[in-house]
């Protein structure tokens, strides 16, 4: 604080000292609040990164499950196609013979 401002505050006595205290308190609380907000934002970023990692892991698991179901469906369709061809051959043989 400049000396002239300090002198003016002292001229007002207790009220001036109280005003100086309020200014000091406001500045110190603003610094604390800035630090608190910075820490909170850091925590939010960490939480967001953790969330993204968990979502990616879940997507990978579901991709594996979906791929497994797709593979089984393709195998069953191929088996049904083979059965259909076999039955068509048998039907043709029965009708021909």
C-alpha cells in the first residue's frame, strides 16, 4: 500500500483501520478462492479422464460381446443354408427317383 493511502486510512482512526482490514481480507480471500477453483477444475479434469477411460473399456467389452453374437449368427446362418441345400437335394432325389 502506498504511504499516502496508509496515512489517509490512519487519519480515519478505527474506521480507516477496519477499511484496510476489509481490503486485505478481500484480497486474501480472492487468492484462496482462485486456488480453490483451480484445484476443483483439476479434480474435474481427472474425473472426466477417468470417466472417458471407463467408457472406452465398456465399449471394448460390448464390442467383443456384439462381435461374438454376430459370429454365432453367421455360423448358424451358414449351417441353415447347408441344411437347406441338403434338404433341396434330398427333395430333388425323392421327386426324381
